[in-house]
């Protein structure tokens, strides 16, 4: 599980401290904690494409866009898509596309080819 936060003057502040504490209650035993600088977060092009995907899925499945976004986060166990790096966000989008086709027969469009290099 990943939790985002900031370190300032040697002090760690988590973006979702309550979620972190709830998660700790679910596990027992030895753990490995890794803290590392975050990579640059998703690009505006990725975000726009994700919104297109959410819009299509919500319309086809009868959800609002906010509900569809929540379904995606729950399905892929993501606290927030805002904290995903570019590679992580790319992988999420590809997983959503596979899920849509395999589970529901919904073929989602590819990203705009002119922007694919930044996607």
C-alpha cells in the first residue's frame, strides 16, 4: 500500500493520516517501510485522457463521473490518483482499458496520437 506525504524539517506529514492508521490496523507482523522521493505526478494529457475514460464508462454503466472515479479507486485500491507517477498512471489507464474490454465489452478509445509521446 502506498501513502503520500511530505517531509519538512525532518518531520513526516501524511496526506491521509487516518487512512494510514486504518491500514495499520489491518496488518500484523513484520513489515517493510520504504520512504522515497516521489516522481513527477501525472501529466495534464494523462489527466485529460483519464477524464475521457471516466466519462465514457460512467455513461455506459449508469454512474456519475464522481461515482465512476470512486469505483476505479476502490477496484484498483488507490487512495488518490493525484499522487500517481506518470508510469503508475499509465499502467492504471491500461488496466482500466483491459478491464473495460474483458469484463464489460467496452472498447475505450486510444489516447490522442499527437500527444502519445507525453502520455
